C-alpha cells in the first residue's frame, strides 16, 4: 500500500557496484530496483471491478552521504503499464520520472537551504476516451513539473518555502493527442482552489452528463475522465508558505496560492454533450480565460506528547479564503464570490 494505491508486487532492489571485489566509494550509494506489479486498486484500476492492469517498474537512485552538512538524493523512475478495463477499453502508457533533492548548510546557526525538483513525462495510447473526432482513442503526451526551495532555521523555529508547479493542459482534447497532465490527488497545494472549486466543478459537469434531462441518448465515451478528484491539472501555480514554531509542539502556518491554466479552461459538459467533442470554454459559458484565481490559507496546531501517561493529544484549526478567477465567470462576465473553508480537528494517540 502506497499513498492510497495497492499493488501485488514482486521487487528486487540491489546495489550493483558492490558486487565486485573492489568497491568504489560511490558504489555504496547507487541503488537499482526492478519490480513487476498486478494493480489491485489505484486511481485508474480496480481488480475487484474487473480491471486488469500490469506494470513493469525500474528505478535507479543515488542516495549520497551527508558530507559537511550536504545531503543529496537523485533518482530516475520508469514504469510501463498495460491495462484492460472491465468494459474492454485499453490503456498502454510509459511514465518517466526524474527527481532530485539537495540540502545545503547555510551559516553557523544550523540553517539549511533545501532545493527539490521533479519532472514527469507520460507517453502512450488509450481508447478510454473516444468521440466522432477520435474514434480510435488518443495518443498520450503529458508533462508535469514541480520545484521547491525552502530554508529551515530550527534555532528560530522558522521554515519558509516557495513552490512552483506546472501541470500541462490541453486546449483541444479531441485532436487525437491527450496532453493534459494530472498530479496524484494526494499531492496538493492550498485548500480550496484545486480540491474544492475545480474538483466540485468537474464533478458537477460529469453529473450533468449523466442526467437524463440532457436529452442525449448516449453519453460521450469516457466522460467520467473529466473528474479531477481534486487533483492539480492544467495549471501553473506559485505557492509560498511559512511555518513558525515559537514553542515546542506549536505550529503556526500561513500560505498563499496563485494559479493560472496553461490552456483555456473548458467545460466538460458543454464540450462533450452540446458540442460533440469540440472545446467549449468557460464553466458558466463565459469568455475563454486561463485565470484560475488565488487563495490565502492559515492554520494553527498544537501537539502535547505527554498529555497523560501514554496518551498524547493534538488540536488544530485551518482556514482558507479563495477568489475564483475569470475562468469561472458567466456569460455576462459576472464572477463567483469568495469561497471560504474552515477545518478543526482533534487527535488522541497512545
């Protein structure tokens, strides 16, 4: 089980440079892994529901030693997937993922600069989504990236960071090439814009397609793929954050999220049902726009490790306010009002 996904896996991980009689220092930190998967449950397949998805996975990574405070990790991950859905649809895709992380000491107070970057490329073919324009399905050419820079200052309890994310969009999903990249739903930025606003808007569009009141006898094949499940997709975003720990167990957080789409935001319902697969922009029939909006988030949490004997308790609260962008305007140019969300939580552990 990994991040909500479950696979039946056979895996072999080894350090090939250590097999010889003479081992160089670098060989101690080079790792290689090979695996074969039968997917039990993930975002695209359910073995119980009749989907059959097989994967071959290979990875190589360098997990270098910590020298004078420097810490380096770099890895390449490649996966090939062949899937047959319960209704006979097929998916064949290859994913290439490159990740690197470097931590560098700054000054003499124990501060560190942490730099991270990840890029993903997906290629392949699927007939999960078809229409009169693409009766044989579509080729896949999808790209996504994320970059993060953080400064950790434990002595002052201050941890600022800045993240830039890019998930490729697709101006015309019916042209035979699927370019829209979607982050894993478990990887999030902010509280409202992607999870609530875009997630619920796409869910409403899919619900309208299923509604018999549309007057359509047949639904677009693969219409349910329009669901984002709250994931980051078709977007470039900036996400600065600040975490402050003024005392042991207390965390105060503040974040700002700004996002724009890379391709004009299209309404899945209007595109798939009303226009026969041709893109129709604007979720409320507004003018084409890439402006997704922005939000401000804040939170406070306290954890007491020795609340009472073996028990520890945690209490927390979060609040976010989002201003939807012009991509959600209606045909008259009227914008959506601000959207807010509040969360409170308590945890008792022993």
